[in-house]
C-alpha cells in the first residue's frame, strides 16, 4: 500500500508538471523559474510521508520509507514527465542538474539518452538475437 500511494503521488506530480510545460499556461514562469517547484514537490512528499508514518499495516523504519520514495521517484518521474511533456521517454535536457548528470552517465553507456536511442534499439535487437 505504501508503494502504490507513492507511485500515485509521483505520477500526479510528473504528469501535472509535464502538461504545464507542454501547454504554456502563463503560470510556468512562476512555478518553474522560482523555488515554488521545490515547495510543491516537498508538499507532495510531506503529505505522503505523514500518511506513510501513520500507516498501521506493519512497521517500516523511517529511513526505509524515505529511501523507497526517493528510488521510486528516480525510477518513474523522469520517464512520466517526458511522456506528458510530449518528448521521447529517454530524453535528457541540458539545463537541470539531474539531466546533465544523466547525460554524462549516458556517455559511459550507463544510462540511455536520446541521441543514442537508435543505437540502443539496435543493441537490444542484437542481444535478443533478431
């Protein structure tokens, strides 16, 4: 139940931000150019965390709850945001710190990045023997 609610909270945030970026609503400058985006993310996490701490199904240590949320967010936020924004699922930009780090890791072959997507697709076909 903790995992499902974490996924729902992360998907709501990713889809909302992606759609706001896709369709310029005029509010984008306020949300994305200032610290308000961080406040919104912390509010989503805080509301989920308060619920998760009081979850009576079984005991889970606090550090596991926080770590689990961070890893689930890392796994699904960027892909969901890219799809809601109307970009390729494996697109990494050049402005945010996260995108720059992922782009550098992609140069080592550790992560998939947009400009090598055809090469990665070909590697996959070779791997499965087609």
